[in-house]
C-alpha cells in the first residue's frame, strides 16, 4: 500500500527528491490513521479511501516540514514598486487536506468527539 500512497503523493506534487523524507512520513501517517479506525476495521476495509487519505495527510505534513505550507498570514506586502500578496484560498491548503482526509475516512473512524457520559438528567 505504501507504493500506492507514494504514487498518489507524486500525483499531488511531491518531488522525487523528497522521497527520502516522504517514505517514513507515509509509514507514520498510515500507522496513525490505522490506530484511529473503529475496532475491527483495517485499512483494507476502507478501499481506495485509506490510501488517498494517507496521501493527503502526508502531503499536508510534508508541506509543513518543507515550508511549502504558506505559513504566513500576509495578504499584501509592498516595498517600492514590488508588491507581494497572498491570494485568498492559497494558504491553509494543508489544513484543508487534513480535514478532507478525515471526512473521507469518517465512516471507518472511531467517534472521538464530545460525549456525555454518566450525566444524570
């Protein structure tokens, strides 16, 4: 499955020179996502959703590690006649990828949201 995830990452824009960093990152992401699956579920049960979610999450983390995440909130910077803007929608793409990956795997993930337990009413 690692090869399939690596191919998806390349399709999403990962450079071949990032493979040394991407391989252990994919392995870690796969382990983390597998740990979040409901009891009795395994990555294979998720079909193509698991490799795609793993690739999306890996690309998010890779972007944060290599500085490609656009971490600056600057919307405009001017120095003389040079102006640099951060266009709407260009930043935070990694967070979008992680959120999309979670939504993609939602049917197989354990509920980890807020729960009332033992509250007398």
